[in-house]
C-alpha cells in the first residue's frame, strides 16, 4: 500500500507538467503570431528591416553639418 500514494503523486506531477507544456505552447504560438504581425509593418519579405536605424542617436539636423 505504500506504492499507491507515490503513484498518485506521479500522476498529479505528470498532469501538472502536461498542463504547463500546453500553456507554454499556447504562449509561444501567440508570441510568434505577434512577431508575424509586426513583420508586415516595416519589414521586407526576407525579415530584414526596411526602416533606418541610427544607433548613434544623431538626428537629421546633425547630419547636414
């Protein structure tokens, strides 16, 4: 009879892990859909950005000098 509680614990753990995996998959799919929607605006078909990026922080007024 000592094996019965351990089996129940294993089943509960397996159910929790299964539910966690399902939730993780749903979240990852939602994130992928969100990234896909963002790709339509401001990105080329190959995934590269069509917008310019100025990492140095210079504005247009500084470039003309």
